[in-house]
């Protein structure tokens, strides 16, 4: 994922302004003006790096110089230096928490994603690991990019990206078949149509109606296996991508992906991610 530098800078400044307020009163009282310092961000656990470009932008727009020897997507070990900033001491302390929050969260998402991607690849399977839209407001770009850095797929970024017919749409329209028919009749050819289904029968119905992607929502492993088998028997499997979502974690993901599916989407990559523990140590120079 990529956005123009100025767009990212504007978002980061909003985060900083929210945290900073009118001034960092503690630092203003204790640290004299014109004191130069270096801040070193160190990993306190293993992980995958993400958010370094964004951390550079935040640091540079407040006048700090940056240095890093690791790139987004690379692994780091506990004790490794992730990032360095140098310049005005007051400024380093003012951005410390925003900088750490950004890097900790993005590294956490990238690390969790990479673990799942590695598990699937080690099993010899070519299944995409995707995120969802279960992301706190304001963090969509950063969370989705971290998933991508970790080797995952961003899925749809916003509601406008594709047609995804969910259970509430079906409840209002009447049936999966009718919902797909309406979407095909009214939407531009440019949109793919995905249907979230809650039963094997609805999976077949969606495929027969012309959906491009069928999402098996909260299916057990045996239900996924049965749905794939039935779609194959009906000559429908090659027409659709099969996505599985709900109840999937690091312990059972290999069971799911071994059943002939194409995509696994996991809200846990972003809605309950464990941030990587990082610390910033500062010294006067």
C-alpha cells in the first residue's frame, strides 16, 4: 500500500496533535531549549518490522534526523535497534509515545500476519491470508499496510471497493439468489461480487447465481470440506473463489486451508492485535 507522503504526514500530525495538546508541560519544565539528544528505539521481543517509512515521516516533519538499518518486512530480534532519531531533545520526547504506538502496532500486525503466512506456506499451500475492516477509525491505512508488509492481503479497503453481500443485505432483499441478481443487474462490470453465506446450501446458491467469491462464514472445518466437495460435484468450484472467515486462529488455520479454499480472512489481525514491545532510550549528545 502507498499514499502520497504529504497525505500520510497530515494523518500523523493529527495523531501527534491529539497526544501533545498545547505543550508537553513536563518536558518544557525539565528540559532546557537547544538540548540535543539521540533517541534509540529497541525491540524487547522478536518481530517483523513495519511502519518505518511512516516513522521517518513523523520524525522528519518535526525536524529530527533519522537512521535505521532494518527495512519494513524484515525480521528483528529482541535487543535489536529498530530506529534512531537525533535532534532537539524536547521534540524527541514530544513525539516519543506517538512514534512508539505507531511502530508497536504496525510491527505487531506484520508479525502476526507473517506467522500465519509462514504456517500456510510450510504446509505447502497457496492460500491468501487477508485482513478485514475490523479496524479502529483513523488507523485503516496503517493497519492494512502492516498486513501487506507481513505478507498478507489487504482485502477491501473501503465499502466502495467491491460488492460484498452480507446476511443483513440478504435479510432485506429476500434471498442470496435475488441479491446477486440485483447486484449483477445494477452494478458496473468493474465490481466483483462476494457473498457471505452461513450454510452449504447458500454457498451453492451464491455460486449458481454468479457470485465471484463465496465467503463461508463461521463454518466448521468439516462444513468447509463438505461445501467445497459439493461445489466441485456441481461443476461450480472453478467459477468462484472460496473465502473462509470466523473462528480461525493460529492453532486451526492449517486444518482450514487444507480443504481446498483460496482465502482466509481474519479480523483478529487488526481488531485484537498484540503490539510488539518496543522502548525508546534517550541520551544527551
